[in-house]
């Protein structure tokens, strides 16, 4: 998704994460106007990139923006 990551989804050593803004699952759910469970489903299905800290997930803001950008489609 444009991030400097390997195929495993890990950021290579030496990469800077200082500019990355992380959101909680609740913040992503509020932003997308869906339930927290829907966000968890997206994360577990691999459709939304996330980082796990203990039992919690944090989602890079850029991943939310990329997901929403890719989710738009034209009708008619």
C-alpha cells in the first residue's frame, strides 16, 4: 500500500515510523461509521493493515485512507 514494507507486512529495520499516526479500533470504527467488530473483521481478513500491541490493535491512518480509497466504486 505504498508503505516501505516487506511482503510479510513488517517494516524493514532502519525505517522511520516517527511520521506514522496510529488509530485505535474504536477511532477507526467512528471514522468509518461502522462497528468495532467490523473493523476487527477487516483486520483479521487482511483487508486492513494493523499492528498488534499485546491484545490491542493499532491501525496506521494511511492504511485507513488507502482502504477507503480502494473501497469507492462507480455506479451506473
